[in-house]
């Protein structure tokens, strides 16, 4: 991978991380928790974006994180909104 694509990928990961932290934040903790709270999910979302996944697929992944990993109720409509925002970044 050349330096330009590496830099673009890094920037995309940073933007996804920001969206997860500031906009998605399903636990409502971005004002009290460590900044890295959702970073473990960035690479999976990044890979979905690079694989040209659609909004529905990304939203379903976010929803599974909410309901399975975090064991909270989940908000699929919000996941759709977040997925759309993520897809607009690239």
C-alpha cells in the first residue's frame, strides 16, 4: 500500500472513530469515559466501508454491537443514521 492510500485509510479510521464516539455513543458515556471506549469497533466498520457495504449492512453491524456486545436495547434507526454518516465520509 502506498503512502497516500495509507494516509487516507488512517484518516478514514479516525473519522469513523469520531462518528462512533461523538454521534453513535450508544452507552451515552462520551463525556465521562476514556476516549478509546469504542475504538475496538473501528476496524470492523472500516473493513465494511472498504468492502462497499451498504447502509443497511453497516447499521446491522452497529446494532449487533449494541445488542450483543453491549447487551443494551439497541436503536436500529439511529444505527441507520450513523451508517449513512459513515458512508458519507469516504
